[in-house]
């Protein structure tokens, strides 16, 4: 994996990035103010070809940090910047770029998208879709932090007329599938630097399937969505459980209802992946408790309060399952963690 500091890829390197597993880190703070405008334009064009970039008038105030990583044919970029807008006024030349679908997931700030007669404003927790080979406009009303996922259009396998119906339309996280996608890709963007080539490759097909599911359900096309929804059920359930892990009523019936499947289908999907739902939820809750018991941030919380916070209703039951899992009681674990130097404490 290669890392580039504040040197965005040129057009000549785009095709290599589509097949190689590499990381690019771009940070304007390492450049002089006089070089920042050109650098941010080069970064934007390396991703999407010949587009216009609207910048703040004072280069001293220009800010941009981007971490870009290839996950198979999918590219995941975490971007934090204060540019004013991006525009493609006409269709690109064939040699300018490979057609991609961009999925923008907003983490903070407000962004307005426009493409093909559609307009949408997205805020934290929302996402939208853009085709980079068709004219579009993106305006940032404030500094934003976003995750942009790029997948080649031919890999996604959806025709442009269908994509055009959902392009620039706000897809809100009140939809369970959108919420799962936002959580999945946000986590992937944060952890991508730690992924090896083999691990990154494992995320490629689930990423494509999840994007296809988001797009097809956004279109309201049940016939197109049925396959992707089925293929991404396990992935969506995992994200749902992580998001609601602290809630004591996280039952199989609730999880199944949230994903519009039967409890039987839920258990069958999990069993094929070697997952026993109750054990899996309990293991994740125990791990969160273990971390908080060892953390100085939570040193004033009682053991019972930490257990209750992560869905354990009974303190004696929590102590029994904790000791069964880790070989020590919660009290002993907390005491040992305080005695050990931070670097010596077990991970």
C-alpha cells in the first residue's frame, strides 16, 4: 500500500488506482498558501476528470484533508474541506475519465446537489447518488465532512436512465437501508488505512451490493432491489445490531421486523455465516463493557451502571457471563486495568 502526502494523483495514475490497492492522503496544511488552489483542483480532477472547482477567495483559509483508499474496484474517500462548489458543465471526453457512480454520505455540514433536473440537499446522516459522466453541480453551504464512495458504472450494473431517476435525490437515514449504508461506509473510511490488500478485497463485493441495494430501493423498484437486498441482509443486520447494541429490547423479532424478513429467515441467514444471534450480541456487549471498565473516562461509573448501559438488566448475570468470557470478574478486570501501564494492558 502506498501513501501520498498532499500530492493528488494525476490523470495518468487513475487507471492504476482502479486495480491496485493503495492509499492516498492529501492534506493542504503541508503546502504553502500559493500552491493550495492548484493542488485542490488537481485532487478534484484526479477523481472526476475535468470539473470546475469553486474556491474561497482567500487561499490562507482554504482547508482540505482527504484519505482515499481502493477497496477492489471501489474507492472510498473521507473528505473534510471548505471548497464552495464543484461543477461539470458538459459530458466529459471519453479519454477524460471512466464513468463512475458516486455515493456521497454526509457526516457534517450541508450540501446541495443538482443533476438531470433533480435537486437535493443533504445533511448529516443523508446520502445521495451522482453519475460523474453527466453534467452536475454540487454546492457546499458550509465546511463539510463527507465520505464519497466511487464504483465503476459497469461494475454496478445499472443503466444510466435508472440511475438518473435517483441522482441528486436526498436519501435519508430514516430509511433503515440508508442508515446501514452510512454506518458501514463511514466505518470503512475510518479503518481503511489499517486494511491490508487481502482484507480490502473482501469488502469490495459487499460494498457494490450495498450501493446497488440503496440505489434500487431509492428507485422504488422492488424487482431490481430484491436481489441486492437479499445479498446484503447479513451486512445490514450486523450494522443494525451495532447501532442498537445498547438497547435491551434488541430481540430477533425486532431485528427481523426492521429488515422486513421473518425471524426464521433472519436465523437462517445468520446461521449460514456461523453466527448465533444471542451469543453474538452478548459477546459484543461484553466487549464494550470490558473497554469501559478499563477506561479512565468511565472510572466514576459503577460496574452495574456500565452493565445496564450495554443492555444487561441483571448485575449478577453480567458478572457471571463476564467471568465466563474473560476468566476474571468485572471488578478484578477493572482493578487490573488500573494497575497495568496503558501500553501493557491487554487489547
